[in-house]
């Protein structure tokens, strides 16, 4: 290049400056000293979804106020008079690092800003990789638990015992529906094993290598519910905490009680099941590949009659509504379950505990209001209490309950409400347990319940007049 050509070089840059800026891979956005838009390049249009024809002349304050832009680096620069860098998301779903720099008027001591130049570097792919790594880390935390579960299943160490005809019939259906991806509703009393059945379905599905996550809406504070499910993005730190739904990608979500889903989340759940998508905590819409299984103490018809769940959700679950029958209706499972849990105890402790004939007879006649959970807890308690290898009736501590049940059966009228009778019986056990332990957690554990279920049922039975009201302090 000759000397004359070198002298013309600055003029060439000026002549082709706009063409140069248009070919930048990064987005470029320029405003004047009053935050009015004077230029943006094509890359910015692609990243933001905002067109040059729409933006030229628009003021940043107006754009932020109208929600066109979530935050403005330009306004931050005009306020602080210093370079500003932040992470920003756009309506296109793309994410970027923006760096806004003030341009001062020429002069050694000039403090007048004449324009603000913002460079926008897209990091959507980097962000997706970072989010995927976080998801993998969360999955790895449950990996050992999954391995242990698989090992238990391979060695026959599973808590689903099916000997009774009703249980065998249910398991045949469950094995078939495990291989499809449709939502399933598992209904039945507390403690019947709905969660274990949901785990069985997950383990025997094509999703078995991924997460099985439980959601209990009754124990999640309402203020934390959205972040717990959808994740939270902290704009100050730029950190994103993954939510339950996103971490369940390709796995199974089990809703412990369908009737407890807040109304504001029912539409979200409907979209997740129907469309496989939801808005995450960072504001992006993402397709999620998850299977939903729900449990409930209410049958499908009872849920419909209560009108507390969106009818469209219930219509979706109506394809496979499965009832897990209570233990009292599948008597042939009782002895195998007793032996199963007692063998578990013996393997863990190296003991050789056994029930005697009288104990089996008492336990077969027992009503089992707490179902399988109550049976499991009773076996563990009796095995620990019994000083000898043979567990006798004196180690069961259910004589009062047997007498109560027998008395009710002797007084049985020609017609009566079975559900009300069961509620009265359960309320009686809960009353006795609380009187004995004077503590909700211990009382709940003795009946094979969790604390939240105990509190919820207590409130229900107090309103129905089946239990004495003890006030809020007694429920803590």
C-alpha cells in the first residue's frame, strides 16, 4: 500500500463503518447522551428479536417501562458514568452478556458523555451447557439412592408384596401401564403403598435410569412454592437455582396428594402434561420431558364431585385411575408382609425373630387403619421390644385396638356409612396416640403416618367432631 493510500485509510473506515458494524458477530447498540437509540446492528436484531425500524429514536427509559427490555446497561452508565456489565435475557429466549461503555466528548478533561455503546455477546449455548451440568450434578446426588433401589429390587428386597387376588390383579395392570407414558392416578387410603406403587411403575418404565421425584404441596411454604418447582434466577449474582420440574427431566414426578395442588398451579400442571412445556424461573420457556403420576386419598369420582381440581386435569388422569385397596381388604397379603418386614429386621440385626401362632391370629383379625405403613412400624416395634426370639401377643401392644374393633363389629347395624366408621376408628387411634406421646411427630410415627398427614387429618376430624379440639399449639 502506497503512502497516498495509507493517508486515505481513515476515510475508507469512515465510509464503510456501518458495513463493518453490521458484520460484527456480537450485537451492537448505541444511544446518545439522553438514552435515545441511534443505532443497532443486525446481530442485535437476531439476539433480541427487536427490529432496527422499531427501535431507532426510542428512549431506553420508555423501553424498560414498557417491558420491551428487561434492564438497560445504558441507563446504568448514564447514572454511574462508568462501564456496566450484566447478564440479560430476551424475549427470543436467548441470553447474553451486555457491556455498556460511556463515550466522552473529546478533550483531556471532558466529563460530558456524548453516547453509550453496548456490546451484546450471546451466551445462550454456554448457559444451556451450564444448566445441563447443574442438572447432571443434581441427578448424581440421587444416583446412589437409585443404585440402592435397583439392588433391592434385584435381590427381591421390595416392599410390594402381592399374594392376595386383588393385589395380583392390580400388579398385572400396573406392569402393563408402566411401559406407556400416560399420566396415572393412584387412589387409596393413607399408608396403602401408593408411593411404592409409583416407584414400581417408574422402575419398570423406560425412564428408570432417570430421577423419581416426590412433590408434597402440603409441606412447601406457599412463598417458596414457585421457586421450588420452577427454579429461581438471581439477577444480582447471575446464579440460577434449578427447580424440581427441570431436575426431573426424562424422569418421573410423583404428586403425593393431587387434591392439594394450589389453584394457580393447576393450569401450569395442565400445560406441562398436555404440551410438555412450562416457564422456568429464569423466564425462559422450555420443553420438559417428564411423566406425571399422582396419588390421592380420594377416588377420581370423589375428586370430580369436590370440584377442587381442574376438570381437564381429571379428564387426563381418568385414562388410568388405579385403586390401591386397603390392607383390610386383602387379608392374604398380611402374613407375607409381616414375614417380609420381620426378615428385613433380622437381616439388619442378625437376629432370628419370629411371630408365634397367637400373634399371627391377632394380626390377621386386626383392622389395620394405617395399612402397610402401620404394619411395618408394628413389626419393627415388636421386634425391638420382644426380649425373646419369639414375638408373642404381649409384644404387639394392640389389644385395646382389637377390643375397640370387636366392639364396633358386635354393634354393627344393618346399614351404616363405612367411610364414617373408618374415620371414627382412625380418629380414635390418633386420639390415643397423641394422649400417649403428647407430641405430633411421635404420635404420627407410632401410627405409620407422617406429621403433615397427622395434622391435616386431626384438623379434619376436629371439624367433624370426631376428635377434641386442642388448638394450634397442640398441633405443632
